[in-house]
C-alpha cells in the first residue's frame, strides 16, 4: 500500500507543479501586456486585467495587487510540491528495497523440527509511519491555499468579463437587440477578443508585444488553477488514508 501510494504521489506532485507553473506564466503574460494600457487611475496603480471596471469614458483595470497575487501567489505551493516530488520520485526510481525475510526453527514435543519462514511487510527503505501526519497537514493547507487562489482569480476573471460587456455596449452605442446578444449570448472568450482590439491607452498605446490572445491566457490560468486544486485534493486523500492506516504503528 505504501509503495502504491508513493508511486501515485510521484505522478501527482509533478502534475501540480506543471499546472501551477503554467498558471503563473499565463497570468504574468496577461498582466504585463495590460498593465500600462488599463492603468488610467489618477491616484493608484490599476493596471491589472482582473477586476476591471467600466467608467464613464474608459475601461480601467483592477488594483495591481490582484495581478501580483495571480502571478506570484503559487510560489509557496510550488516549493512544497517540488521538494516532495523530488523526494518521492527519488524513492520510487532509486530507493526500492526488498522485503526482509527470516527463518526460525520450532521444536515440537514429539521431537519434530519445523522451520518457519517470515517476511516483513515493510521494506528496509519504507516510509516511516510518522511521515504521513505532517504530509497530511501540509497537503491540506496547500489545498485550502490553492482553493483561495482559484476562487480569487475566477472572481476577478468574471468581474472583468461582466464590466467589459457594459463598456463594449457604450463604445459601439449598442441599442435594441444587440444588447441581449452582448450581455447574454457572447461568451467571455468573445468579450476578451473585443477587448484585445478595442481597448487602447487613454494617452498612447503601450502594449509591449503588440497584441496577445488575452482570452487564451486567462482561460489557461483559470482552468489550470482548478486542475491544480484537484491534484492537491487527491494528494490529501492519499495522505489521509495512509495516515489512518499507519495509526497503530505510531501508538
């Protein structure tokens, strides 16, 4: 059971690393692309593509702290995931051991000799039963942290999508049947496509690399952040099961 659990963890931790790393990268691409264009606030830095808002004559970004968190917020889970991925990966690939075997001789009253062979359930390099408790605590904390990250990013994503719908209607002076089309039928992906080509800096264009696919960047971050949470939840389940299984050995 311990070996199969470690084997599963040796795949799950790299999965969490990959999804979290891509989330940070795609979030950073969207942030650096829009940080000057959307920064139209006179008294604060509002160059974040998340939590954007429609104003009377322009479209402004949200507080830059949201993008800082979206880009750097997963550093802590990544550090734990990298350390544990290396640990379990090394044990699975190199640290395999054989079960301990031993023999004993039992003499019966009739004088007969019986040779009994015993085999330990644990390998010489098996995980200590005391490993699973701290591993469970860490994985639960990281899962909660990942949930907070995914929820904050999702909320910022939806707010920007909703606010730019309103801004787009103002910009094209939409009336009549076009209003429900933009408000109810167009997906956020289509809304961000309009944003890529229609939102410009109130002073001058300061996009660093021309135009990007903002929808792809934000959707990748959104989907992968929830996939990373799913990975952490499975890791939590494995750790909890093994913690309960090895409880008698810790008493």
